[in-house]
């Protein structure tokens, strides 16, 4: 028997927020094959940053001597750290599931959905059964999943991804991380701060290659002081050695460790959705193709978040969900996906934040621009912190004074970037931002103020 709904939502990350009061008198199906709350709550933003905070605390202790404070790190109780984090997260995920099971006007389908027709879904239920449902409108919000290279999959060696690494039972003595992106760098920071020896294997010539070149190059050099960083290399073979693994690299060298973390990116979770059955087209990289309003190529089918967005960021998924929630019930007053001035941060050591264009992107687009790089250590609070590596780089149009991009590497960068995001969002010029308000002295935010004042603009 086929059940019919006003709305069917596949995925309970940001998709879960679509059950707004507009649907109080309607029937909604919510379909989830994993933990309720999606990537961010369970394996992404929230647990990783809780681990990072603990790692930062350990770093403060081990680095205290530079300030004349004698302190030692007596140890890290890994299972206590882990259980504190998931002891808070898991009940939230479970509570979200129960609310959709028992709550008003929603029916929860626990299992994996696939399209079998136009706005028709078949769900392979976790209990072994199967359910078929149709809906007036369907939203695809299935998120993403870790990418595992064939050399790893075909090797048969045990490995972890970002979905599993945070739940291991013990700290490894030596961990090999395959990948050089944000997941690799955040997990390297966490485990090395807790005492694990970390080796990073990256194909590119530097880590975090998506960043502005100045930040990427600087961070890679800093990282070499923390970890064994091997760039310009790739794994050609893997084998199990005792209780650990051995990786053979392209140059014939080998590295052994007791744990392997694969952090080579994430891909949209579309392979088993059978989107072709519903007329939903995909991009070459597997993302669902959507227009500016979140509509797919199939009438009545929408998509949001990592499954379709060019940004794998929770704050973007939430913003897209707000737009789609409106559009579902206001077909004559559609709101576009808000993709302007999207900031991002990497919570590694040191912290990194970015918004807007990089300098190389400005050159590629033929833009006229001016830059200023301000060192954290050149402002009073930076002195207090004895910071020697932090920088704030701002990029602006010299004719208008409008910011084109901002890139920070250093303590609290994810917070320091916010006034720059605000300036870009509301069209505030660099000097208006710098001189139109007070900046608390001697707060670290003065590094942003001084960077803005250092821009050479035509109007100066």
C-alpha cells in the first residue's frame, strides 16, 4: 500500500528544519538512514570542535612555559573526552528521532530511500521491510559521505574516516592521515595535541590548497613543525602489519602506523538515490542540479545542503533550508539561495578563517585589487600572546574601497573574520569599517583594524 504525503524530506540534517508551522495541518514524511541530525551534529562540526577545544586546552598547557608559567600535561583521558562529547550529542540525535516518530503530523521512515518514480519513493527499512510513498513535494537533503580512494578500499586494511575516527576506543601511538584538507588538518591537530605521532600524506605541494596562497604556504610550513608532513606524494599500496598498517608511497618509501585515517574529501550522497527515476539531474561530481531557488530538474522536487550545494558548510545548508522552507509554501514569491560572501573556518592549529576571493582568484578574474597583510604579533594583544605566525590579509578594490576577500591565520580567526564578513555583506568600505566605529584597545581585533587601515586605496 502506498502512503501519500504533502511533503517528504530525505535526510534529517538541515532538512529536518523544513517541518515549519506552515505544515502543522499537513502530512509530512521524514526519512533517515542514519543518525538524526545529519553530518554536523554526529560526525562533523559539533563533535569535531568539541574535540578541538579539548586539544587547544592541552596545547595551552604544553606551551605555557613561553609565558613563564611552569606546567605539565599529566595525561589525556581519551575515553573521558570522547564520552563527554558523545554523551551530549547522542541523546540529542536520539531525541530528534523520537520527536519525528512520536511528534504531531510527521511520520518517520527509518531506512534508505530511493526514487522509483515521479515524486515516488521506496524506503528499504532498517527492520528489513519496505515502504512506498508519494508526496506533492519532495526535498533531497541526504548530505555527503567520505570518499575512500580505490587503493584503500581494495587493500583490505582497516581504516577510519571522519565518520568513525572520533569514536575509537584508544589513542593511537602513531596515526597516518591520507589527505591534506580541512578534515585532515583538524584531526591531526586533535590527535597530536593528545600525544599521538601524526604523519600526513598529501598529493599536493601544500596543505589546505583551497586557501589563499599566503595562508596555505604559511600553514604548511607551520604544520611541518607539528607533524610529519609529506607533500607531493600519494599512497600506492597498503598492507596490514601486525596490529597496524604499512603504506607504500610513490617514491618507494614506506611509513607504518597503528591507525589509518582517510581524509580525502566528501561526496554528495546520491549514488543509490536513483534520481534518474524521478527526472532529477546530477552534476558530474554527483551533486543534485538545482536552480537559484533550490528546485531540481523535476517538478516538485527540491534539494539543499551538501547533496547539492557548492559549499559543504553547515551555515550554508541552514541558510538554504530557510530559503527552501519559504519556497515550499510560497511558490509565487521564491527566495534565492543566499550564496554571497560565504565564510569558512578550519579549526586546526593555528585556526584559519576566510571569506571572499583569494588573491589568485582576483588575478584570474582580471580584477584590479590591493592587499594588506597585518601580523598578529604587531598589535598589543598579539605581543601578549607571543604570536609569531598569525596574519590577517585583506583584499580590496582600490577604486571603491569595497572588500573583495579576507583571510586570517591565527588564534580566534573564526571570530575575528566576522566584521569583515559583515562589511562585505552590507557593502561597507574598508575605511568606513575601520574608522566608523571604535575598536577596543588592546583587543586582538585591532589586527583587523590595522589591516584595513593599511590598504592603499585611490581615495587616500
